[in-house]
C-alpha cells in the first residue's frame, strides 16, 4: 500500500497517510455530521478503520439500507454484551446482520426463554445509554487465539483456526465487551434509538446437524421509534397470515413426525391445488406447451451424465434396484432431455416446449424446514424449451411475458435478478458468454428494471429469477429462467438444420410458479386465507335458519353444485350466529341465509365473507353474479 492515499468527495481531494482512519478523512472534508460509515470504491469502512483504498468517498448516513445493516450488526454486539452480563459462562458464536434485523448464536449453561427478553432489552438500554465507543484493533492470529482461549470462547477459537497462518485479525471493543469481527460498526452505542429482541430458535453450529445445537436470539433495530413500531405492526400482521397456522385452521395441509418435510394434502388443500394446476395448464396450452411426465426414480448413470451426481449429490436421495444404484430425482431436466432424444427433430419443429408438473425430492436439513416454504418433496411447474440459437431472446421474452401474466392474476408485483457464472460450472467459456448475453438482451428488450448477481447462477447456466413481492412487502423467489448449452452437449441432443446437417439445440429450463407447495404458502399469506372466489375450496355456505328451511336450502345448494360451484350446506341444528361465525372462520367467500322470508319468496339473503352484506338476490341473479366474479378471477 502507498504511503499516502488520495480521496475525493464532490470535487475536493485530500491526502491521507497510511494507517489513518476514515474519521480523520471526514474531518478533513467537513463531513463528520451524521456519517456512520463511508464507501470508497466497493469497500465499506466505518470511522474506526484505517483506509486502504483510494478513490471517491461516498458518505453512508442513517436512512439507507447500508446504514441499517451496520446499525443492526452493532446492535447484535450490544445484545451479546447484555446476554454475557446476565448469563455468566455463556459462550458466543456469531452475530451477523440479516434481512430486517440480526441474530446472535449462544451456548447457554441454563435455558433461556421468551420471559428473559425484557431483562435482555433492559440491559441493552443501559449499554446504549453509556454511549460506548466501538473501537477497532488488530491482533495476530496467535494473539487472538490466546485471547479467546483464556476466555474459553471455543467457537471464536475454531473460527480463528480456520484462518490462514500469519493473518491479521480485527476485533472490536465497546465498553467491557470484545468480539472477533470484521466490522464495520456505528461510531457508538448511543446511535441505537429503537431495538427489540424478537424470537429465539435452535441453530446448529455452522449449520451442520452433527455439531452442537446453539440458541439463536433474533432481534432488530432502527434509527427511530416510528420505524420500529411500523416493523412490529408488520410482524404481527405476518403472524396472523402465517400459512402454517392458516393451513391448519382451513384444513388445507398438515405435517407429521412420520414424514418431516413432507406435506400431507387434505381435501380442501387438494381442491386449491387442483384449481391452481388447472389454471396453470390452461395458460400453458395457450402459450404452446405440451405436457409430459418423467419418472421419479432414475439410474445413477443418468445423473452422472447430467452433472448432478458431481455437483448436487449431497442433496439427493438414493436407493438400489436390481443391484444398480438409482436416485430420486431432485430436478426434472435429465428426464426431459431423454424425451427430446427419442427421435430426430427438424429445425422446423423448434421451439419444442415440454412442460411438466414434476415431483422432486431434495434432502434439506431439518433445521431449515419451514412449512410449505421449505420442504423435502415438492412439485415443480417445470418446462424445457428446445430451440434454435437464434430464438433465444424471443423465447426468453415469451417466458417473461407468460410469468408476468400469471403473477398479475394474483396481484403480485415482482423484482427481476440476473445471476451470472458461479465458480463450479459445466460448459465452455464461449457457451457461458453466449447464454449470459442472451438473457441480458432479453431483459433489456422486456424493459423492466433488473439487478445483476455476479457468480450466483446455476452450475449449468446463467439464470433470471423472479422475486414476488407480497402485500407485506416481503420478497419470495419463485419463477426462474435458466439458459443451458451444456446439457444438450452432455446428452448429445441434435436437430437437423436448414442445410440438412445436425446441430445442437439450446435449452431453456424454467418455472413460473416454482414450487407448487411454496407458491400455495405464499398465496395463503397474500390473501390471509381469504382466497378469491375462483380459488376458494368452498365458495358458498348455505345456512337454513331452522329445520323448516332445510329442504329449500338443499334445493339451493344442489342447484349451485350443478352449476359447478363448491358448496357447503350447513343443516345442523345449531343457532344461525354459530354457523355464520364458523363460515367466517373458514373464510368462505359467500354465505347464503335461508329463512321463512327467503323460502317463501324465492330469494336469497347473501352476505360476503368478511362481514359485508350483499343484499337480496334471486337464485338466477346470484348464479350470474358468481359466474362474473369467477370469470374475472375475482
């Protein structure tokens, strides 16, 4: 590193000597007010860190995502400091900032519970009021090992042992607390204005279930109370919408200890699932796809050829049949390659679009299973498009347009991300360059803003990911488009071109809904279980007030069923209020009440789910009303 570095900001330059910190640079620029860190090039520095990079200096102030990440990382240190004060002998693991907050992993001697959160928050308040400065200092690897060994911090020692010999190691001190940390941090604890300890969970050290189970405390923090209150409100709304809770209440699906990570679909859930699949099939037929089905179990040789055995083996379930090793498919693509290869194709046939609702299995660790969002068995709405190299951009745009249409039906906005070549790949440099350029050009022509994620592509090709934004502003990764020139090579796929010669096709791997299970989980939370009429497992509840109206109510229900509506006739000898509350709990879109007046006058008293009176209808009017709402996908 040179003896001096030149930093620029808004036309002004300053020279900074080696080992000088950002705080000194800010003083020289007159920028010390409200700045908690700076960006120089692509390096983020806090005020305590010596500058090693020359270039333009960009101040990081409260109100930005980077500032929040730094604040939350610093708050995780404060929480760990508070925990150590309250629970002597606790061992510290790691405490990073994450989306919307932070966590810290601990090994406690005694059990910690939700009741301890108030004590921890109170101790954090004391630390914050002390306005402790975050101080950065360096140790050699040997010094750091000795420092943490004396304190019996075995997890810190293990982390340090994983670093290179001779490495310089940064630590941060605030008050009586010292932690192994790269930083950056806020200048002092007093900048933490709003914070909360949120939850606890078990977490294996380094995510490996063979390691010690630790206690993970989750929290969040903000620069102002208003933002914290808004966030807590969103969390409470999210809990009400939790698909696991609503899945039980609405009798959609269940999970059992006999099959962890494997969903059991109940009758209402199957109705919802099949409605979604019917919609998917209609849209895909209109877009020129034909549906196929490939086996769940296939020989190891196939997975070796596809590259999955080498690159994805740890996520696959295997077995032996007739002394030959087989694998349960984690992906549908190799089977799709075999279907294409059954006969020689002409360039005039391309593109060929095979769609598959394929059941796949992946070995997910038990600690990451989360309702329908993370399971071990799920159905992918896969498709493989075999095309000419010159059709790449056109076909990718068509996939984006199809996905855009499907998402708009459910009221979802989405964010696009382009992920490029990772470290472990198959295929040539030229193939990767062609594939990546094709995706980039298609995105530019489609015209929606997108983000680039360097090195985050699949091992066989770059990809476009769609991140759904739900009604609470949360993002869910669902649809993906992956361009692949490698599997056609591995499977020796060909078509006859216009000159009569054999040529390799290009393949698009894509999903629209992604995992059906995950998408249904998102839908449950998006609609808080109150699905639009066309998706509702039960669309109409018919409630006679007394036994005298049961015959007429049954006639109404039978007529609606013949019109292909899903109807529940509640003819129990219960009070009307009780039956209406139950229909509301089940979130049935329409409640039809049949009393003496309705039975005698041939009308229906209709109430819309959610407590909205719709008024009086004739049966014909009500059927027409339902038909119009279903056709609008309302």
